[in-house]
C-alpha cells in the first residue's frame, strides 16, 4: 500500500495505491497513518481508492477505525471512487448508511464545503 | 332424493338391505338365476338317467374325461366370442344355441343311439358351466362389492329355488325313466331367460350400469389386437397371485367336496337300517337340503357377510366341515354324522361360500376378470372335480379306511383355509387398486416439489428491490449465504429491472441491475461470504453499526420505516452473539409489520429465546401471525417444550393456541407429535380440529412418526359420537341441510378419516377418504369396501354406519343404535 496526499483548502485528499490487506501490513497501517494526520490537526479527510486494487476485511476494519477516530475528534472522513465489489460489501453490511461514499471527487469535495 | 318407498321395497327390505331403486334389477337377477337353474335341474336329471340307461355306470369315467376336454374347448370359444360380441349378444347367442341344441337332442333321442347320451352328458355339463358363469358375469357388470354383499342373499336364492322347483317339476311330470319331452320344459325356461336378459340389458342401459367399456371385450385395445383363447385365459390366471390363490382355493374346495361325497356314500352304504326306503329318504333329504339352503341364502348370507366381512365368511364353510369331519374321525361312523356332513357341505357351499367366492371377483379389473372367471368357473371347476376323483382313487388304493380319508380331508381343508385367508388379504389390495389417489396433502406435494424457504427468500428479494439497495443487497447476500442464489433467480432479478414499468422508477434500479451482474460466483462467492462475515465481526464495525442502529430505532418519524427494516434485516446476518438484544426487542415491537417480520426472523436466526414471548404474542394478530409462525419454525425443535408450556396456559388466546399447534405440526418431530397427541387427549373441543389436522400433517409428512393408538382410538370414538349427534340434529330437523351444518358434518367426517389414518395404513385411509368425498357412487362404494376390509371389527362397526349411503329413516335408526352402543361402552 502506498499513500500520497494532496490538499485542497483544508481538505486532505489521501490517494491510496495497491492493496490493503492483512498479509501486507507495512510499518504503518492506514489507521495509524490517519491517526497521525488527525493528531496534526487535519479534520477533513477524503480517502481516494481509485488506485486500490484490493481490500480485505482487515482493510475495511482500518477504514472503519479511521472513521471512528476522525469522528471522535470532531472530524470528517469520506470515501471516493471505491470499487464496485467494495460498494457491494458496504451495502450488505449497511456501511453505505454510515459512511459517506462518493463516485466523483469533485462532488465529494463540495460536500465538505457545504458543511 | 328418493321417492316414498313402494310396497315391494317394503317387502324386500325385510329380506335383505335393499335400497329404493334396486328392487327391479335384484328381482330380474333373481329370476335370471331361477330360470337357468330350473332349466339345469331338468337337463341334469335327464343327463344321469339317459347315461346310466344307455351306457351304464362303468362308462362314467369316459364322460368325465371328455367333459374336461370339451370344456377346455368351450373356454377357448367363449373367450373369443366374449372379445367380439357385446355382453347381451353373447348371452342371447349362448341361450339360443342351447335351446336349439336341446331341441336337436330331443329329435335325436328318438333314434335311440346309445352314444348320444354321452354327447348329451357333455352338453349338459357345458350348459351348466356356460350359463352359470354368464350369470355371475352379469352380476359383476352391474354391482359393486357393497351392493353385491347386500343383495346376493336375495338374487342368489333364486338359483336355489330354481333347483328345487326344477327338480320337483321333473319328478311330477316325468312319465318315463328317461322322458326327453322334459327338454321342452327346460327350453321354455331358457326362452323366458332370454326375456329376462333383455329386461336386464334395458335396465342397464337406462341406469348406466352396463358392462364397462372394457367388458365389451373389444379385440382392439390401444391399437393392439387383444389375445384371447384358452391359453390366454390360463396365462391370466397364472400371471396374477390373486387369481392363483382364488383358483387354488376353489380347486381345493372341489377336491374336498369329492372326498366328502365319498365319505357320505361310504357311511350310508354301511347303514342297513333304511333298507328299501333309501332312495325315497335321499329324495326327501336332498329336497330338504335345498330348502334349508334357500332359507340360508335368503335370510343369512347377506347379513352374515355384511356383519362379519369377507374373510370370516369365507372361513365358515371349511371350519364347519372340519368340525363335522373331526366328529366323523373321533366317533363311530353313523348315518346322523354322515347326514350332518352332507348337509353342512351342500347348504354352505351353494350359499355363503358361493356368494363370497363371486364377491371376490367383483373389484378385479374387467380386462382380466372375465378371462380368469371363465377359466376358473368353466374349466377349473370340472378339472378339480376330476382331480378329486383321481386323488380319491389313489388314496383308496392304499386304504379304504373312512377315518384315514377323513383325516386327509381335514388336512386338505386346512390348506384350503390357508389359501382362503391369503386370498381375502389380497382382496383388500385389489379393492385398494380400484381407488385412485386423487391428491396429496398440499404440504407434502409442495414440499416435494418446491423449496418453500427459497421461494420466500426469492419473493422477499424481489419485493425489497422497490424499497432500498441495502435491503436488496442483504437479501441477495442472504440467498447466497444459504446457497440459494440460483442462476434463474439472478436472471429474474436482473431481467425484470429492465421492464418499462420498473425502469421508470429511476436510475437506482438500472445501477442495481448492473450491480447484480457484478455479484461474484463460484469461489469468489465463498470469498465474499467470508469477508462479509469477518467485517460483521469487526469491533470497529460493531461500534459503528450499533450507534447507527440505536439512532435508527429511536427515530420513528414517518418515512424511516425502511431504515428500521434494514436494521432488522442486518441482525439476521450478524453473528448471534453480536446482535444487540435491546435494539432487537425494540424492532420486534415496531408498529410496522415489515419491520417486525424482519426482526422476528433475526431473533429466530440468532436463537435469542428471550424474544419468544414477543413473537408468540404476535401469533394473535392475523397480520403478523404467519411471520411469527415462520420465525418460531426457524427457532426449530429446541423450543418445542416452551411452545407446549404455552398450550398449557388456560387464558391464552385461542387463536394463539391454534397457531402454536400449527407450528408444532410443521416441526414434524416425534416430540411435537407426542405433545399434540397429549393435547388431543384432553377435553378441548375448540382445539380438536386443529390438533387432528396437525397430527395428520405430521403423519403425512413423516409417516415414520408414530401417534399413540390408544389416544387416536379414544378420540375416534368421541368424534364418532359427535358425528352421530350432528347427524341426529340434521335428520331430526327434517328440512334441507343448512350450509353450515353440512360443512360441520364434512369436517367431522374428515376428522374421523384422519384419526383412522393414525391407526391404519395412511395411504389406504387417504385413498378411501378422497374417493368417498369426491368419487362416483362406485368409488364411494369401493372406499367403504376398503375400510370394511382393513378396519378391525370394533372400528368397522362404529365407522361404516355413518358412511353408508342410506335412506334418512334407515340412517336415523342406525345412528341411534350406534349412539346407544357407544353410550354402553
């Protein structure tokens, strides 16, 4: 998993690349990385999954833990361009009702502005 | 509706159990039998006299032999004629043939040819075989077993009366030892027979009770030429166990009869006391025997067969013979003993035994019945008598001892009784085959052909498409998890989305159509299941989703129902230990039946028994009842005891109790059956119908589950008593039966059959019920006949009087008698 970031206004766009899976844990997990960003004062985070090839349940757990962390600090974590398969899993588990998921980055960014 | 019974009916009903409308045909058959036996008596007396006069007793074996050969030939010719002529034409042709040949014999007798008496002897035997067989064939064409049992006493007595009067007429009119002019008297009887046969045919045509299509014996069946002839008849008898047994029993009875004749003659020979009065004594004795037989046939045969059934009636004749023969073996030979033997033989053989024997043919399929009948009645009869003679001669070669022959006869009779027992057992199977199974219990048929759980899920899934993507996704995943996302359902879910009416609902469904095709298959399906399960178990997921659900449950604003439905559905997918009981309880109590339905399913699937009470409460409301039943079924047999405890609660709503009974029956376990049977034992008239229905369902779904016989029989008696009261109320009211009263009677009848199904082979009872309820007059009769043959005596005596087709006055009488008897026990 590779992470690169962009920032538009105060929104941190996190571009993730590769796979997010249990067997592929690097020095820092996604959740740990997000927590670091939260500690640095970032409160609006958009996770871009456009280049993510695979996410397993561990990966989903990382996203959910990141979401909780952001929420606990009064922040917002949103998702964009997730795969159809992941969307399906989110529908089955009703995470589509909990998480904010967008197809288009611009629309996602606008949703931050509206708040 | 029946007209006021006529005087004739009133008179005949004192003799046998005759129904209005049956008088004419019964009397016609009485006269038919009377005329042919009267004719035969005359022909027979000439047969013996002319033979002895011309050729002497020494040449009798030659006559026996030639008769056997000729009868074989007659069987072949008759079976061919039977296949090409209608029943009426066959009989008229045969009678005309015998009239013409009788006249021819009269002419030829004047020439004084010695060997003519041999031809006459054979002809007389052929006459007997043909006309008697044809008479019983007509009886088979007209009556079903129930009717035959009731009426055989009357029309059968015509035959014996014909024998008496024919014999007496011969004695009175004969002017010489061989008075061939008597043949004209026989021809007169036969001419009258033609008239009677025409009248019978006319009755058959008017009443539609003619020979069945098969019995016209068309040579063309299914485009194939039916094989006929002696060999075919023989093959028919050998080919079926029932006919083999029937033929075996008849052959043994005839061999025994030959042996008894000899024993009788032997004793009489040694009795000097009668001296010259011997001939006159036997004349009177034989005439007296026939009179006794006539009264037995008229007054006892039908009553006996109806009361004791075919099996017992068929054993009476050999049993009496054994008793008398035992006396003959143990005591010194005496004329009294010999007369008792002969009297028992002749009086029971022509009456009870003959009637039961003929009854056994009636339920057999016409395609084979008539072939077998002509072979057995025409050929085997003669052959067995001949065989009896040969066996007797062989035995006499070793010993002339009367006691020895009596012992051998007893052994033969024991064998004959064993065969009779077998044949009457097979009779029930033959009757059963006459009854077509018309339907299966709905649950069984559906269960065998459909997967109800699958259908329910499939319909829920189709229904949820219009509600939310999440619900649809959860439903599809649920189907997948249960390995029920079949390709055809997947296709249906996808294809229907493109219908104009549906697509107009918006892009959501178009996206969904696409998404459905994205659902994984094969190995990927398993991976998806695994991943979803893992996500559902994640701590972070639990934390997030619980918070979300808490909000959803608390928010009962309009338009939030879908959210609560989703939440309730999600619980069904979550691991049982992760389902929050408090939120689930909230959803169970939700006003929306849809939310409550999904919550009940989730509670059941997570096995949380603390929600049982709430679910059971929902059995009261018709809107939620079926869903509550489904949920309780999902809990499975582990809640059987709890459900049974609820049944004990006196103040529990009746509808709830009925629904619990329904659940227990659908569980279809031995434990559930035992609990329901115990409930049935209690005095709860308001629940009896449901309990019986429930046990019947279990019995059909799982025949291996037993239902305690003592409880079933006790309840059967109670239900019969209730049915009697219902009948009395309706019969006493005189007016037409109200719709509700009629329904109640049918319900009660249905319960009686269901209870019988717990005590006897379920398939037999089910066939009987279906044919009794929706069948024709004949199939109703066969249904009762089957019950008559499989029910034990005490049950038979309780059940049949309620089901028999009787005029109201007779039914009233029977019901009152039955109620009295039930009261006594």
